């Protein structure tokens, strides 16, 4: 589940450009479209896919402030810009976009605590935003420990957020103004991440059959971009149910996906799991499964 930051960045750029077009071209509410455009616009609306309209700036200064903030690359600078923007434009539709940008920047530098904080801020403005839901769910699923006093609450929140994202991926993403292939790719990756989160929750709870089911859905949702951690966890889930031949298939895939980083957490775990399966296939008594890596 390391693809979300890239997907957020790509979609965010498109929303920015759409916002600019809308701010410059859309008539205010209640104002008619220019003469001769009404029929074409109605026909286009009738055939366009349904979904949320892209967020819009109400004024040009608001949009210029948004563009300046979204262009920043330092996570702390984006967060401060988002806070300043939200204070100056307290009713702006673009606030959620800036906090999601900050979430993505913090994810890129592996700051899980701040990533979660930014996701939760974004959700205060739009509780159904699928990107923010997945950002929060991912951190809660991967970084909650058995020693956390609020462990059950965190894991329940992760499950709820991931399941909600599976709904809002189709209902709450803007569908107009985006290349169809890019939108389809983003939705596929988002669904894959949502199922991977649900699979992780089941995996960590040692609910192997549920983990297998959810991780299979994750792999099937985005077969063009397999995630090595999900593939590894699927192999272990199958192993723990004594489905050795199929477990070997996914262990081999996990090894192949990490061939450029064999000593990484998931790379080493995948190789350990494959070694274990080779021994099992040769008649060695089962032992403990490889320790799953943390993102």
C-alpha cells in the first residue's frame, strides 16, 4: 500500500486544473449559460458519468492561494499553508484538497503520525472522501500495536474507514474533467488498497481465511500493479491453511517483486517464506510462518 501518495498527487493536479477552469468559466449559481450552450451542456450532463463535481474556488484570490499552497513540497510547509488557507477561507471547498496534499507529502517521508493527523483533518471537511479514508485506515491498520490501550478502537476505525472507502470510491470521486483511463486506474488502485487494508487487519488477527479472501480481492482489483506486501501476506495466509502449492505461487511472486530489494523487510520475509514452503514441500515438519513486515 505504497501507491496512494502517487495516486493522490496525480489526481490532485487534475483537480487543481479543473478548479481553475471552473473558477474562470462556470457561471454563478442561478446564472444562465451563454446563449447557444444550454442544449449541448444538458446533453453532455445526461451522458457524463455521475459523481461529485470537482471542488471549486469561489474567488480568484482563493484559487491563487490554493495554487501556491499545493505547489509546496515540504510536508510541514504544506501543512502550515493548509492551516493558513483554512483560516483565511473557512468555507472553501479546497481545504480538503490541501490537507490531502499534506497527507501525501507526509506519507512520502514515512511520517505515519502526521499522515494520520492530516487524513483526519481532511475528513472533518469531507467525511466520505475516499483518499482521506484510505490514508487514515492504512496508518491505523499498519501502526496499531497490541500494547496500545485503544487498540480495539483503532482497528475498528480502520475497518470502518476502509469499508466506507469502497463505497465512496464510486460515489464521491469527481468523474467529469478527467481522462477516463486515469480515473479507472485511480479507482482500481484505491479499491486494491482498501481490500489490502481489510486483509491486513485479518492477517494481523490470524484470521487466515478472511485474510486470504480480502487479499485476493486486493490483487484482483489492480492486477497491473501488484503490491509486494499484499502478495507476501496472501502467501502466508494460504500457507497457514495448508494450501502449500498456491502459497508457493504467491511466495515466488513476492520474491520476484522484491528482486531489486532482497534485503528489505518484505524482500527478506518473502525469501524466508519461500524457503519454508520449499522445506514443507520436501516433507519437513511445519514450523512458524515468516514474520510479516511492517510498512
